[in-house]
């Protein structure tokens, strides 16, 4: 059940460790920025962010008060690690498990420099909580956790998210993604700091059910479920277009064109509907799979109903995605699913896999979550869902509006920061352990929200 997170009269002073924190990019750095700024804005909280020095100019451009953040210069290690990442990935966005292993080295040095800068203040009682916001990966340990604990200060981790196993039906996609280290991914539990961080932590915020399952059971009493992602309503003020019942249903895909995102399954599933004029597809994104997808479009004879938009700046995504009625996103291994929330915020109905993060964001009233299976089974199920939705434009519009309301009520950065405040109050002895539900309940099931749900 939702937990009371109203502030007490006592100020909670928080040191936020946000090595990845960048308002001018996407993915984890943007999450670190959005989450930290929402925590800074909380009434009853005085926060100070320790970020990596490469983010300093962006903080300055954003007008952040210099007294509220510190730029940690770990470039001595971070820069060569970044160059090695680029060399290994070859600009193709693959080998993510290998990249995270390298970033563990970079983050360890960042923490070393950070501790030199803040140890006297932590030991002197300048902070009531130290909170590691980024990195999000549960495989990356924080070696300062034990030092913070010894100083008598609660250490909070998270949300950590990841560890979604590769579906056995898609091992070929794993190989195409060059995820060689994923075969021995569990070895991170043997890495220095893994156990010490969890033993020293006062709270572990987990961003998904899969992440909770991977945490050793003896730490579960420290775990609080808060989904990884959220949205800034200001970025998504518009809603989906009014649909002409006589026009084709527009289905959008947004994401890197890599094997596990499975844009090819969406195209295969929708092909007969595109040929019949019932559906048009907008593929937004770029990547190494683009050539293969374009060949599939030509082979299926659906070029008249498929637009390959390529990469679209995040600041322009709202306008492009807002044209759609349905968000087709059959990614088979998605940790968080930020783009799912973005689609829902625009009133676009999500059709996702009930696997990993996206399946926890969507309810039966706000979208469709398809069960995992073999590729052919997913394509068949997806085709049936798209055909059904294309026949029910009125229901699609109503479902999209319910999706929009769910996100604006439960998945904004402000809402997430207040959930985190509940964790701070717990670890500082001001309140009991919060429980927000796992996953977050549908609005129709939340006390006090019944009227809003009926209106949707």
C-alpha cells in the first residue's frame, strides 16, 4: 500500500552520489540529472550532488547553484576507460555487459576521489544520508558504503536495476549483441565490494522485480521497490492526435535498432495489416540493424506504410511519437523502459513484452503486455493484438488517456522523489519502512484515486 511520505519538521541533509548526471543527453545520465533535481526540490530536504567533472559545464548552463554540487575530477581513469569502451563497441551500441565491467573500474576511482573530498564532512555529521543514485547497475559495487556506515550515516543505494536474464528463446540475439560476458554475468557477486556494500547499506532501492529476485534473500528486508524510470511532465505536455476512424492506426517504435529491441518482430507482425491499409508503422531510431530492417520492408512489400525516421533528438521526440496511437515495443530484454512511460505520457497505448521493466509499467487498463515465448509465438500474438486494436479506435483512445493519467499521477520525477523521501525518513528513524506496491498499482486500485480512474 502507498506509504505516507509527508516531511517532518527536521531537515534531512543528503549527499547524492550521481557520477552519471547530464541534462543534455539521454538514458542513465539524464535519469541521474532528473532524479537528483527532483530530490533537490523536495521540501524538508537539503541535498548536495557530487557528480563527475565532465558534467560541470552542463550544470553551469542549466543554472545550478554552484554551492549545491561538487564536480569530482576522476578523468585520470574515466577518460581512458571511455575511449576503451568506444573501441570495443565500435559505435554499434553492443557489448553492454562488457562496458559495465569497465565502468566498475571508472566508478571505483570516482568514489576514491569523492571520499577524499567528503570524508571529513561525512564523519563530522554534515549529512543525514548518503545516497548513491548512479550507476544504476547492481553489478557495480560502492566501496565507500562501509566507510559511510562506520561514520554512523545511513547509506542508500538505488534504484538499482538490471540483471534481466536473456530469454532462452533469444540466445541468438545475445550472440548478435556480443554479450559474451553475460554467460558468466553472475560472477559479479564475487567482485570486491559486492557483499560489503549490501551489508553496509541501510536501504537498497530496487527498480524491478527481476532486480529484487537477484538480490540475496538476506538483504530483502533492506529492499524497497521504486521503479527506475519517470518522466518530466513539461517535456510531454501534448497528447496523442485525434484519430479519424477511417484512417489507418499509426504504430510507433522508438529505440536503438539492435537485435534485442526486436523491431523486426514488429514489422513482421504488422506486415499483413500494413498491406491491407489498416496500420502504418513509424520506426524511430537508428543502429546496426537498420539495413536488415529496410530489406525486410522491401521484401514484405510494405514500404508504402513504413517510415524509417532514423535518429530523432530527444527534445523532438514528443512531436514525432505524439502522432502515434499505439507504441509497438517488443523488446525482449528491457531493464527500465523509460520510452514506454514517454509514450504513455502522450496518450499512446503501449504494447510491450511482459518481461523486465516494461511489463511492470503497463496495466490491463492502460496497455498490453505480451507473454514471453518463441519468436514465432510473439509475432503471432503481436499481430493479433494490433489487428484487434485497429478495429477498436474508440477503445484505443480511452486506453491511451488512462495510460497518460497513470504516468502523470505515479511516474513523474516529483512523485518518485517523494517515494525516495519515504526511504530517507525510514533510514533516519522518522518513519516505518515504505511499501508502494510491486508493481505500482493501477489508479483504479489506489484508495482516493477511484474518481480519477472512472473519469479516465
